[in-house]
C-alpha cells in the first residue's frame, strides 16, 4: 500500500490488488512474464519412445504440483471420462507431490487413466511430444506452464478463470471451459482432436 510502484504479472493480479488493498491504479503496472524458448533443445520422439506411445496416439499433458489446487484431480476425472468413451488418448502428468500420502492416493485412484512421470529436467522433450496441454489449476496469477506450452506450439484447454484467461484465448490458442465442468473439458479435448483442422489451427495460434 505504501509502495511508489507495484508491478504485477497479469491483469487479474493487478485488478485483485487494486480492489483488495485500495492501491491507486496510477501506481501500478503490468509486466507480462516471459520464458526462454527451449524447443530447439528438444529431442522429438524421446518421450514417446520412453512411454511406448505410438506416433499417431494423441498426448494430453498437465504440468504442476500434485495438489488439488493445481487440478490434478480434475485432470484425472477428465481422463476417466474420455477413457470411458473408448478414446485412445494418452494422459501424462508431470510434477511431484508435497504430501506423500496424497500423492500415493492420487496415483492409486487415477493411475489407470493417467501416466504420472514425476519431475522432469527434459521438459522441452515433453512439450515436443505433446499435442495438447490441459491446465485445470484452480487459481493463477499468470501460468508459466501455459506460456511454456504456447512457446512450443502446444495449445491449451483450461478453466476460464482470471489469470489463465489472459493466455488461453478461446478459439485462438485453445479452449476455455467453465470452472469445474469435467464433461465440458472432455468435450473440448475431443473436439480439438476430432474436428478436422482444429488442432492445427490452435497450434498456429499458440
């Protein structure tokens, strides 16, 4: 409140702080985060070979901590829905848990539908072999995971929440769906993969 200048990573964070702390708008500025492009470092095909994923099999990725707030349970539920429809997509989750018991429970519950591969130092390889990012985090300032994916040409399906919505432009870089609607998220994924030309369009948008 007493600062001469407050820097935010996105519009949602700026708006929330102005309302919550009564900061004068003229003392604020948004500086969008960036990342160093790493796609040139990638080895396409490496992840697919490691996980025995066919060249034509669609890879759906989520990256984050294994916590409820980061959407790991939502990702598992969406994977379960799509699996029940007989769709042959591979759901992959990159990240580790803070609570060992919670992580174990999540793997037991969703391991049939999601391949959990832990922390990865070769994230560029992961993005190179990914067709679609699904980011179902419950709250965000600005999701660097989404920015990383877009830099790699990977579109995204995400909840339409503040922060995330600044990067996932519905109909351009992917799809935004109503928060908590697993059926809508599953439908968006299927639509992107099955509607001719839509995946390619979103990859170009990314």
